[in-house]
C-alpha cells in the first residue's frame, strides 16, 4: 500500500513502530516504514498497518514500506523504534539515508541507544525521547493499543516539526530539559517488571497476586533506583516501588515486550535493561545481585530458545 512522498521515516516494523505509524497515517502524515522482518513488511505492503483499539475496533492505515536504503534518501526525520539489539544496524542505515540536517529521534527502551546512534550519526542528528505509550503485536502489521501515554522529548534545535507531527497525530507531547531522567524512570520500572513476567510467562498484573514475585519486583526496583541515585539521577517519582506497582496495576492485562519476545523465540532487550543496570552498578560500586540474576536467567532462557 503506497502513499505520496513521506516526510517521516519509521525504523522498525514491531509493535511501537506500527502504533506510531498508524496514528501518524490517520492524521494524514505520509509515513515510510523501514524494516527487515519479511512477514511484517509484506503485511504492511499489502494491507497497511492495522490498529486495534481497546474496544476491539480495527482500522487499517496506508504506509509506504521499504527495505531499500536508497528509497529513504532525503527524508529529514526518523523515528527509531527497533529493539535495542538492533540499534547499531539502524544507525548504520540512517547514516546512509538521513541528510546532514536530518534528525533521528529514539523512543526506545533501555540505556545506550542514543549513544550508539551518535557514534554513526553525530550528536546533532540524534534526539532523545521517552514514551509511556504501550502496544503489542497481534500479528504482522497488526497492533493492539495497550495504553495511552506521554511522549517526552529532550530539547533539540531541529525537533519542532517532528514534535508538531506527533501532536497532530494525537500524542501528548512534552518538551523537557533532559529526557534521560524519564528514561531512567522507565528503566527502573522495566527492570523490575519485564524479566519477571518473561520468566514466569505471566501478564503484568499477576505479579501483584503472587507475594514472592511482588516482593522480588519491589527489591529489584529499589536496587535499580540505588544505581540511579549513585549516578546523580533524580528519578521522576519519589518511591520506585510505589511507581512500579502503579504501572503494574495500570497495565495488568498487558504482556510485557520482553515476554512477547520470549514467547516468539526472539532476542530480548535484557542487556539494555537489567544488563545496563548491572554494568552501571559495577562502575558506581553499587551491588546489583538481583538484577544480575534476572539478567543471567533471561539470557540463559533466550539463548536456549534461539541457538
């Protein structure tokens, strides 16, 4: 399914990429999606991106689709919505097709994505953001809305046109001095929820119903928050346990992205979440035994499924 020339490139064809593509296309903003998942690309090419709202209503929206870097040349704005383990490849692709005045905005989970992109694109062509919006895949090119949320963008001199596009698509957009604080806030919560759901193969809310799992989640959140404090980060909430349990309750029926990856036998973002906390804990002299254990368990499970 094709449209007129696109001002915006979305790198990725997974849940969040499809969510953003659908919302932007619904606002009559032409979108090009670039990815490497053959089934996803074919479904998007044939039918557009299908968005399923919380009430179960479906609507398909047109997008351009490509795996050819030459077809992306000259597109000024890019949204990077791939998994963290795909970020380096995304950066190399954008280095070919993003112009010198272009901007790539990362809204990814985990730590280190901005730095990886900056290595190939330079600091001026990379912007950092964080979002609390949620979605999960129902099939190639088909995504279920899993929760509304805010998009927080760090100040960047060239980002206003992209922020305006996101606002026109119905997203709540907030510009902040430093989105890394919000990224840290999300990292602590993801570290406490995602690996536990992936290992127990349970929706988020069931953690609260299992006393041992709930206690583990709380301890992991405190441990991750201690690393943030040691690095001088002021988290965007006063109590990491209260914040984590609140998100768990609000997303009770959701399957975390890490659980979705495990269920389909795909690599997870455990390295960029709990693994990053372990690495930074070592640098700051903060013990992180629980994050290290969850990281090792998910890696073992992941390798067993993939190798």
